C-alpha cells in the first residue's frame, strides 16, 4: 500500500508539472526527452516548447548547451508576465560536464551554468522583463 501511494503521488507531481508548462506555451505540451548525443547543441525557442529534458553524451568530452534569446522564448509564451516560471532539465550522461550558455537577454546564474558529469541539472527560468526590445529571463 505505501508503494502504491508513493507511485500515485509521483504521477500527480508529474501531471501538475506538465500542466504548468503546458499552460505557459502556445503550442502543445512538451515531450519529455531530447537526445543531443555527443554534440554541442543550440536549442531553439520552438524546441524549448516541445522538449523539457535534454540529454548529452559526455563520456568523451564536455558539451555546450546554448539557450535562445529571451525575446524568442517570451514570444512563445501565452500572456507572458514578469515572475512567470518554467523548468527544464539537462543531463550530462558521462564523466564530463555540460556548460549552459544563453542568447541575448538570457541571464545564466552560476547555479545554472554547468551540469557536472553524471548528473541532472534542473534549470528554473524566471521571466524578468517582457518589454519589447528589453525582454529578459534569469536562469537559476
């Protein structure tokens, strides 16, 4: 019985998380997984809407994950507001790290700058400015 409750609780948390992400973006709900493989990867705003989990093969070398501009991301959000939050995960599947960089208006805090080898890094995106030409998002 305790295992059943734990499983039901985990399912509820995942569903609530998907509802939160789905309600922010103008397109369909994000798929859970994108495999970037053993390459550096520049994600587009469209891909950020589609995927919420990015895996990198880092056994041979470190990789770089480049985020789009804040303006591009904000353009994909339904009724954006300052303070809006969404989450994505980056996995370094190997001994080396994944460095996270951002496009214009994407402020990457030190806590979000690198997924260490063999770890998952949750990135918390907080919309900090929606003004035309001054859009910004801080990533924690």
